[in-house]
C-alpha cells in the first residue's frame, strides 16, 4: 500500500508516495512534464522486492512551484537533499530528466547510493542544439498546454492535433499519429499540474547549464544500468552519446531496446522489470 505525503525543503515542498518498509528503498524519478504516476506500470512488480519512494519533481504534479530554478542542477539539488535527509542507503531509478538527476545524485553522495538505473537520459539531445531536433517543437507545444485547467478530454483532443517538425528533413508529424489515446490522456493530466516555467530553459537550450555530464559519469562509483531506447523510434540517447557515457564510467552496463521509443518503461514494461530486478539482485 502506498502513502502520499510531502517533505519541506528551503524553497519548496516535494510531494511523494512511499511504500511499506519491507525491503531496501528504491527511489523512482520521473521525466520532465510527467509526475510520479508515470511509474505505475513498474510499481507493482518492483514494489514486491523494494520499498518504493516516488517523488513529483519541483513544478510537477503536487510538488510546489518555486519562483525560479528549473535547470537539471536544480532538480538534482532537490533529490540530493531528499536522499540526505533519509540518511540511509538507496538505489535510484531515473527516466529521462530523472536519469540525469539520478546520476548527478550518485556522483554527489556516493556513500548513500548503492546503484542507479538510467532510462534513456537525454544528454546532448537536450543541450543548446535542441532547436535542431524534433523535440524542440514538441516542448514548445507542451508549454502552451502547461497549467491548462480544461478537462482532460479537451486537452487530449488538442494534443492529438499538435504538429511536430523535424528540422533534418522538413517533415511534420501529428502527435496523435505517434501516441495512442490513453497516452495522450495521461500527458494531458500531467500538463494540468505542470508549471509552464519548467519548459522555458528547455526550449531556450539552457536546461543543462551548470550540469557537467562528463564529470558526473566519471564520478559514478556504484553499479549503473543504462537502458537505451531506439533513437529511430523516438529515443533521446543516440548510439554515439551512449558509447561516450560508457567510456566515462567503468561501472556502466548498457542495455539497448530496439524499436522502442523514449518511454521504455511503458512500451517494454516486462523487459524493463526483468532487467532492473536482475541488475538490482547483483548490487
């Protein structure tokens, strides 16, 4: 059974859910624009083996909205403080933004992090070159819906008509042709609770300011599992970037999931569960 609660930090309150203390804790960290419910597909099977702790990131879900501070380093500072306050060893699983944060926390406080699972971290895709990718038009569109208080049905209907632009070939894609109706409804619900300011540093190419990916990965000392999506199916971590991470970290085990986009834990849930449980059993 999960309990939803919150913890106060200097400039915000973090909302989170926590499971029974039946095993070692595993903190799940969601991606940008989403909320703790993003991990619902994994929480049943993982919760049998670990105590799950799943926060909403600042500006997301029911966590508060600070006046400023939506760079990756700000999210990482929140979770570092959260882990320090718990004062016990934890494993971390992060998707997308959450993967960048998990790696940063593990590098900052290695004495408290026993293992990290990194699902499709954006890395170079989300830096100052984002305007050269389809993701730029996606996040610009999401910013127009952030904080929208219309019904989920209305938001999902309009999300389906969003046009994504690929600067490489000039092609346009309709979001409703890439995501099914349930995915659009879930996205709509997340956007209702999203601070629009979350997306500004992303579309401006400033999201990774002050975040040194190379330094973070070179400092990783705990076992790390990298789950890489398929870039041709919407993944955010190309092969060249994934290979670069491997050269920076001797503790990294890399798993590729062909044909699966950025939300690997939704599209290939059982495969992710199997890999994560097998990995954690060795840490």
